[in-house]
């Protein structure tokens, strides 16, 4: 597992210029709340669910450069719902514990 994490960190360093370019593109389009970290998370969780040695660097660069604002916003929305559901679940559990 640590080996996979190390590979992803190395990959992140290699791909950061392309991620930076995508960040700047989104900012030019008027999306001021975009972050490099969110773009990276979108790529890792949506496009590259697990590290794949077979995927070439140029294919990953293409994935980054072809990421649309729609895909990115859909990812953020899904993450927001996921976090909200997790938080509400905790609140409900606390409420039930208080009632019991």
C-alpha cells in the first residue's frame, strides 16, 4: 500500500504542470473557487480510481487536459452530498443516543 502511495506522489509531481494549467483554465473561465487540490482529487477519485502502472504519462496528461468544468462540478457536488450525508448520519446517531 505504501508503495502505491509513493507512486501516486511521484506521479503527482510529474503531472503538476498539467494540473496547474487546468487550474488556470478554470480560473480564466470565471471559476474562482477552484483549487489545485480539488482538481487532483477529482482526477484521482473519478478518472484514476486506483493506480495503474499500465497507464502512460501522456494518457494521464490527456485526462487532465480533457477534464471539463462539468465533470469537475459534478465531482464537487457528489462529494458535497457524500459529506453532508455522513454529517447528517452522525447527527441522527447523536440524537438517537440522547433520546435513549
